[in-house]
C-alpha cells in the first residue's frame, strides 16, 4: 500500500523489488527496472493475491504467566473489571502468575503468541512489561519480549510499563513504588526498552504520577506512551500530549479538549477495540472529533490475559470497523503506516516505499477491505520480513 490519492494506495498488477532487505522498487510490473526484471535473483509470484506492508501490532502485553479465564467467567457473572482490580485480582493475579513463571516458560508462551500474530501477517510487534512490578521481573519481561521476537522472526519494540498497578508489597505506599519505577526501573530499562508507558486511571495512577513517569523516561531517552481515558476521563490524553508522548491509547472517555491537545502535540491515538469489547464498555472513543482534528488513528490488539485476550490482528481490524466506525482503509492504515509512527518507525516500516524495510504480507483476497471483513478466517498466504520469506 503506497500512500496516494488512490484508495489503499493500490498498484494494480504491481511488482516490488528488494535488495539487502530493503524495497528498491515498487510500482507497476511493466516499470520494473530492466536490470531487476531481466536478472532477478529470486521471484515470489503473487498469483493474483494482494501485498500489504507487514502488519504492525503497536500495543500488546503478550509476555505473561497464566491466564484469566476465571476472571472472564466472574465478569460474565456481573463483577466489573474495576471491582476485580480493587479486590486484588485482575492485573495483580497476572503479576503473581508471571513472577512464578520461569524465564524459559515466559519465552515459550510469548513466542507462541507472537507466532500466532505472525501467521496473521504481523512482522512488527510492540510488547510491554507491567506484570512484574518489581525491578527484576520487569527487566526480565523486556528481555523475554526481545528474545521471543527473535525466536519467531518478528521485529519487537519494547515498552517499560512499571506503572501498571501498585504491587501488593507496596502496601499502598504509592510514592515509594513510583520512586522504584523512576529511580531504578527506568534507568535499568535503558538498552532493553525503547519506550515507557503508564496506566493513567482511577484504579491505577494519577495524571501527576504518570507525568513523573513519562518525564523521567524522556530524560533517559525512552519515548512515552500512555494508557489514557480507558474507563473514565481523568485527562489522560492531555497528559500524554503535554509530555510529548508518541501515543495515547484506549481513549474511550477522551474529551474534545484531549483530542485537540493530541493534535497539537502530534500524539497518535491508538484504539483498542478488543478491550472495549471484553470489558463490555459503552462509551466509544471520539473518532469523529479525531478525524476532524486531522489525527491519524492507530489500531492494535492490546493482546493481554485480562481485558483483551485477542491474538488476531485481523479481528482487531474488524472490531475497529464494527465497534468504532473506522473504515476498512483507516483500519488497515492504523495497523501499518500509523502504527509505525507510534513506534518511531514512520517511513521505514508499515509502508511499501523505496528505502523501507521489505516487511510484507501476501494475502489471498480479492479486495483489501477483506482484511477487516472476515472474522476468524486467515487469508494470509506468506509473510516476508527483511526480504526473506518464512
Ligand atoms: O491495556 N489498561 C490496562 N492495561 C491493559 C490490561 C491489562 C490487564 O487487564 O491485564 C489494557 O487493557
Ligand atoms: Fe494495554
């Protein structure tokens, strides 16, 4: 998909040439440079399929121990996500299971989840920590995320989410825990994390606390992300914007002022329709206001054991259309070009243009809207990362 006035940037009967893992030509087959056309080292025939950039899942929590199927049952029985969290379940139950798991177990289970994403066209995935909530386990999660991505031939971007919840041993002392996040976790994450994130919510951290985390991260060269306005409007989007965060994620309760602040700062909205669905939310993110403000919108799975156990990027695309009213074209851009911007990879991934990494997905479809249309089908024929099919 080349950005252009053509819907989806479609190039009919197109060809892509790759050298040393980078795209060197994209355009109509008839315009292939003659030296490439006459001496190709290797040809992969599309046979009438569609090629898109490899999908970029820019928001996941896929390193974790255990699962939360019992919590799922309890929520179906009427308990709310917030009630479960206040009672010490929810995120904290995954923290206990993650601390109890060995590094090898975490690497194997995360690898299996990444393999599922890859089988559905994903070539780049962002993975957060946040189920350790102690120095050693948080850093271990980041290490595991990178290793599991290498194991599965998928590019990983890692994010420290120490400020995800208050661990039980903090015994309610928020300042002591935030000191640990800012003074120990963030410095220790340099080199193993690319970004820092926090959960700005009534059940988690206040805007002021999140600001401290993002500013400390920025001081250590980690760009910011923020879980914002998911369950209530406490001004999270504006905090993300004020801190120069690359994204604000969820945004169901974001106000128009929050949208304007994001537009001014260039903070990208990331929509996570899986969490909206699983938590039985009613309030939808302000998509019309985002469009009006000229914001491009990213879409991700939020793959995690609690609020979004969705391991299919295509289901996330589908839900972004059905639940939030995105067009299939917006949805696909949200998991390619716009997702790349969130991960500081704009122009080099998530796009099929000269110079970009040759990360591609080949689909057995007749129209790109099919990527949002099917639910549960997988039309992905092949994934190519760095020019190599695998
Ligand atoms: O993005 N909102 C906070 N964090 C995750 C959920 C984590 C969990 O429930 O385990 C989210 O929805
Ligand atoms: Fe999340």
